């Protein structure tokens, strides 16, 4: 049996295991082990991966950024930042029609900037915003829809764990990936705000304005969120800013790992001083971080075993050569991949999708001629993939964020949430089309900031 045939059988077996709800780490590792054995004809080759690949994978210094950013997000979750962000946004926007829904978008963006997780953003902000919106007469459709959509900002607005994993897989600069995500993240916020405004204009009964909060009270609520803004500015500014005025473009204040450590420490200080964090909450945050890190690292090890198997079969390179030989237009290839991601996102979490598909898709995209440098193609493709993965999280009928919100409001029919999320899906599709047509919208921040070596 040829290498390509073995790869086809292996991929089919992997998809079958995933359909049978085998954990993604186990499915990837088993497929990689069995596939390597089949290709090389020696079980020892598969077993040796457990020794060599585990060390090579986990000894990477770049991976230390993951537990640090996870810890930062866990401490933020237990420090009341989401409530402070929502209250400030609600005080300033609540008197407008749809203002509380807009405040939810703003709070989700703010919390996502210090959390890095879509599901955590949707859940944490939802616990604060959902009772408030429903209590003020907002429709269940709009309330749950905006929360599900707002949660997706957690994996797009940097720092993002999924972006870190993509950068490691494709050997890209993490800082440049974060910089490239800034404008698309802001466009996502703007698109969601427009979606809310159009929704309440077309359906006035979906939202009721609240009384205007006095200006002094608004400034007080805004003052309570300055630590969150300062922490985000410190982390991102330290990574992407140019702090060597004598030699512009040569020196950032922090490496990504150092920035993650500083962010976690700053969030810890904020939690104890202002957020009511106690030792028990810190212990819970550390345990949750350890659990999530172990889960991610196991998936990474399984993915490395699977990727090694694919490399032995030379499948990625063969597919890239085939696509070039067929003569399909590069934009058509990219659009087809994005549609596939959109469909896959309905049934799989974002990290699993990235680890499963990038080793196969990236060589194909890297071989296409988009009129960009190889690094620019890698960054542009990464941001587009991240966005369509995010869209998959809110695509009916099985987008994961929809079920997170349904758990917070079990009395709301899923159909209402499906309808509520449609305007935000439309905004997302417009954004994808815009970024696909104009790569410069993704790449301008990288060039302007001159970040990274």
C-alpha cells in the first residue's frame, strides 16, 4: 500500500474515532502510532516517538507562554473584572436602544483581551450580562445571540492561545501574529455593534433603553476598569512596542513569554488588591490552569505524532503539488479551505481544528502565489483561519458557544438563540470577505509596528 493510501486510511480512522467521541489527544496519538508503524513496518518506530517527540515537544521554550496566559485568564475570571467591564460599558451605553447588548460586546472584547478563551469569555460575561439584559426587557433572542457572538472575541483579540499554537505549528513569530489580529479584532467589535444597532432598529421590541446614568457615576465605573486596560496595555505594548528610540524597530520591552508572566503577575496583584481574590480562589485558578495546560499539551503530543505520520507519507507535499498541477486559482483554494473550516467548526473545538488541519493545509497555502511574501501568507492565512474557526463556534445547529449560553439560560429555546445569532453571523461573513479581499487590513499593523525580529 502506498504512503498516500495509508494516509487516507489513517485520516478516515481518525475521523471515525472523533465521531465515536474518542478524546482528540488519544485519537491523534493512536493514528500517528499505527500509521508510522504501517509506513515504516516497525512498531519500534512508533514507540520511539513517545520518547523523542514528548521531549522535543515539551522542551520548547515557546510553550511556556500557554500556562502563563491561561493563569492570567483564570485569575481574571475570579477577580470580578468581567462585572466591572460590563458595568462600565452599560453605564455609558445603556440609555441607548440596544445599549446593554452593545455593552455586552464591549465587555466581551475587554475580557477576551485578558483571557484568550472563547468559551470562558462567553460563560463569564454571560453570568453577569444575561440576567441584566433579561431583567431590563431585552428579548431572549437578542440577549443570548449577542452573548454567544461576543464570546468569540476571546480567541481573536490577543493574547490568544489558539494564535500561539498556530504560530508554533507554522514557525511564525508570535508577536507578529498578535499584532496582525488587532485590526480584525476591532473590526469584529464594530461589526457586532452594527449588528445590534440594525437588530433593534428592525425589531424595536427586542430592547428597551435604560435610564441615563449620571455623568459622575459613569466616570466612577470607568475608573474601576483602568487596571484591566493597564494590564492589557502593559502586556501588548511591551511585546509589540518599540522601546529602543535610538534604533527604531529593534527592541521590544518583553518577549511573549515574559509578557505572559508579567500579565499573570499584574492580574494576581489586581485580584488581591481590588478583585476580592483570596488564597482559595488562587489555588482554584492554579489547579484549573494545570488541568487546561495538561489537556492542551496532551493534544499537542498527539498532534505531533499524527504530523510525523503524515510527514512519512509525504501527504502534505503531495497535496500541494496536486493543487498546483490542477491549476486552481489561489483564492479559490483558500476560499475552499475557509468553507471547510466553517463547517468543521460546527462540530469541533478551535484548538482541535487547528492541530488537525494546519499541518495538511499550510503547505498547500504556502505553495500558492498571492503576491505576498511567505511570512505574510502565513500570517494572513492564520488570521483568516482563526476568524472562520470563531464563526464556527456560533454556527447553528451545533456551535459550541450556543450550548454554553443555553446552559446559562436553560429556559430559552435553542431556536431563539439560533435566530439571535444570525445578524452576528452575517457581520462575521462580511468581515471574512473583506479580509480575504484586502490582505493589507491584516498585515498593516505588523509593518507599522515593526514588531518582532
